[in-house]
């Protein structure tokens, strides 16, 4: 059983667990989440080798913490596991990245960052993925975000037209060195230093 | 009369007559221009090359329109142009998010004149049910539109009716109209409607009437 093995290995870092509609959900403390995910992936009995999804949940109750959700699957054992971390919304929203464990976490974490404003520390290229790079209205899936956005329609249209369509991609995605100089300055810096950057 | 070119230039009377003829032929309809218009418009309307810009379910109906059962080749749209450089009609089939707005605008700018635009379906024409933070509220805020086809999505008959309307519109065009191909931007920010009108677009409607905007 995964949960008892997790409790044995991590003790009080496993906050609680529940089985809802046949799905096992485990709440882990933020400090040990990366260790727990690495353990789940590397331990032969567990063998959670496939990261299905990363997402986040914000509840309507403003006091309730925001939850980050990792949906794991073991392809060999054909079992699923949902791992959650509760983040206090009054503190900075930060969790460690699991990009070093599953490379597929790259875009999933970017999406959670884009929509909820959660920072994944250690992510190689954390920037918006659905909204454009210069999007300035905030994080659309947060509960305090109005459905139509913060800006007026005219301002939204104006900003959208002013955006550079080619600036949404990393250098690898573009593979055009010329576009590098049209990217926003901050993005150029990040690309130069990250794993993906290869321009000096 | 057999005048030499130098003599003609020197003679103020002949010069004025020549000016009058040139002016008349360009700015006001006469027998020559209307015949020429008829010929040119007849050729144009019967060989419209569409540039399909399908972004959502309207594109499926567009494909049905182009396929054998409805077959828009019957109306001269034999060749689907997937390059804006060789296209006459821009057919925006589907919703357009703000992220796509500069792409749409660039494709429109790449199309050579003469060019027309059909806005197909509720989302392209007005934003449709997507009255939210990410969606352009009608492509006429970012580019000129000739024909709006309502529907969600419109059936192929609807699109064909829109194409017929566009052909009627082309029939009525005349090159003596100097403002015909003029694209009037509002200000320098690239909007096609005044900002106040863009703001109004989604105000009283949509499924989010209770929403308030903080800025």
C-alpha cells in the first residue's frame, strides 16, 4: 500500500490522506514534496514513472489554502496516485519543480504558473505558456480575477495588437537566431542563462 | 488636329480640355468606367480565392462547404489558398483569442489588394459566448469585415449565402470610388473601431452580467 509506505518513509511530512471515489489522495508538506515525488518515482515497489498532470485548485472559500495537484501513474502497475500540497495564500506561492524527475513537467508547470501565479523554484524556463509573454493583467484562473480581465476591452485589444507574435516561443521552439533580439529584455536574460539558452 | 506635343503644352486651352477629360474619367462614373467596372467586377467575383483561417468548429463547416456536397468551387472558389499572398477573400472561421490578434492582422496585411473579408460565425463576428478575458470581441475591432455570417456554427448554406452577398457587393464596386480600398485605423494603436465602441461591445450582454471590472 502506497500510503502506509509513504508514512513509513516520510513520517509527519504526510499530512493526511483520503480515498475519494476510489482515488487515493495524499497531502504532503511543501518542504518534503520533492523528496516524496522522487521517492515515489525511484522506489521499485511504487514505480510511478508517468506524470499525468500538474494543476492547481483554488477554492471559493478565501481562507482555504490553494492546492497544487500532481497526478501520477505507474504504467507497469496500472495504478494512479494523486499528490497534493496545500499552499497558504498569504505567503508567496512557491513549490519546488519536479522537472528533474519528469521532463514532461516543463510545460505543465509553466501552465500552472501562467494561470495561477505559482512559482516552481528550479524550473529551467518558467514563463507564460498560454497567455503571451507581455500579458500584464495577472493570473486568469485565480478567484480574484474578473472573468473579463482587469483592463478595458479597448486596452486589451490595443495591447494584443502591439504584441510580437514570434516572441511567444523559446529559442529552441523558434530555432531562428534573428528573433532573439525582438524578445523582451527580461526573457533574453533568462534564455541566455537557462539550460535552453545557447547564445552568448 | 495634328498638333505637336510642344504646341499642345503651350496652348492653355487644349491643356485645360485634356485635364478635364482625365479628371472626369477618374472621379466620376461614365460609359467607359462603368463598362470597365462591370468587366473587372465580373472577373473578380467569379474567381475569388479564399484564404481559410479556421480556428474552431466553424472551420469544420467551412470544410464541409468546400467539400463535394456543397462545393464552393461552383462559385469560383476552386482554389483554396493557404498562403495570404495569393488570396482574395479572408474567411475567419472560428473564435480569435487576443494572442492570435496580431497574427490575424499580419496575415490580413500580407494579402494583396483587392481583398475582402468574411467573418464566419458568432465568435468571429462578436466574440459569441466567449465574453471573457482572452477573446477578441469581434474581428472587426482589428480588421475590416465585408460580410458577417451569423450562426454557431453557420451551416454551409449560410456560408454560401454570405459568399453570394460578397459577390453582390463586388458587383457594385467602382474604381472611381477613391475610398474603396482605404483602411481607416482609429488612432495609431491599430484599432478599427474607436476605443469607446470597443469597450461597449461586451457590456450589457454575455453570461457574466454581474461581473465588475476594476479598471
